[in-house]
C-alpha cells in the first residue's frame, strides 16, 4: 500500500465485515449501507491494497492470500481503535441507532426477548432488534466475526472462551387446558403416564425428552402422541385438545387458558444465560443492552 495516509478508516471497517461475510449484500446489511456503496468501497480497497482481496466463488466470495493475511491483524487493530475511542464515552440510548443481533431459540424469544422488548423500545427508540437462529455449534465463531451480539442459551451449553451471565433458573410444570377433566388435582404417577402428551422436539420428530429419561429410570413410560418443534405450537395444541405437556413454567405464567399443576415426577430444570464474546465485553452500548435484559428477567454476576 502506497497511500496509507489517504486511506479512510471506514474502508477498513468495510473490509473487516466483507472478510467476515464474504458476501456484498450481507456486508451492506450489517453496515447499514446500500449494496452499490459497498461495491464501490471494495473497489477502493482493491486499489489501495493492489490486490483483488475477494474473488467470486461457488459459495460466495473467496479471500485471496493477501486478504487472509489481513483478516486477524485488521480485526485486532479495529478493536484496539474502538476501545481507545470509546474508553470514556457514555452510551446514550435515547439517540442510539444500534441494530442488536441476538441468537435465540423460541424459548429465549418468548421468555427473555419479548419481556425485554418493551423496555428497549421505550429507552432506545432508534435501535432495532434482529433475532437470529441459535446454532450452538457456530455461536463462538459468529460472535468472533461480529455477526451476533448476544446468544440466549442454557448455562451448561456455553462454549469455552465466551463470557456468560446467569439470567434465571427454570423448571417444568405439567400443563393442560383450563377445564381439562384429568387436571383437577395433581395426578398420580400412573395417571400421569396414561395421559396423552405432547412434546417439543427442536430438531423435529422426536418422541423422547428429559421427562422420558426420568421415567425410564423408574421403569415407567408415558404416552407421547404429538411432537412439535416449537413451544408456541405446543401451547396451541394444549389449548385446543386434551393433550398435556411438560412445559417451562415461565412460558405459561400469564396464560389464562392453561392450567398448571405439579407433576408427580421430578424433572430436572435448567439455567438460562446470556452469552457474548470478549470483543464486546467493554463496549458501552453492549453493556447497556446486557443490563436491560438482566433488569427485566433477572441476572446474576457476569462470569
């Protein structure tokens, strides 16, 4: 590079995102720019570095060897610049225009994000919230690449090297529709096993869950007759039929159409957490977002 002093820092930010996304359209969306603008900036970067940097490939753009050399040093340099610039900068939610990107399964959406959304809209009306698919296998890499700000997941599934904060402990309750003829009182274990159950199978099609593991250890089994991939569907099934289900208690706390009773079997619950990357830990806006979530649904100290 022969013209370093004339290089716009914004071009380096664009290059960092392009190397992460390897797609001009997705990079433009993350940068809140138009696709033609990002294409123009990529042309300037190619000229500045005297290298194509990114070439068309069968599954998006492929970085050149020079681009691969730049990737990690560039990210580290931009993070250092950001820390210096924002060291004493306070976050003003009233004027903020951040787009928060949170990865969550439907439980996290229902139990954490929806309760938090009202506060976000009231305090930071210029911001946006994008809920992304929660793929635990790729969470760490997507956070490292800046694609995701936070992930909502169980504490026991937090990938090594990421920061986490406990939000709350969750437990299961037996749920059926109001007026269900077999839920006037807590059922016996025999009655529980004879009822027709619905189950949530996130991967689809499963008829075994943590409840069945507990029953199996007791030499028992229940009648699971319906398997659905999402909690909202399970709730609708229970409201409209005589099926019952073991559901997390927070999901049905304000559902007047549902009746909850304690199950005659102890099913282990889980701990919900929010997870983030070290690169975002000291960012004032990111810290503010974490505090809003913890303030709405509860939260212990950061780990």
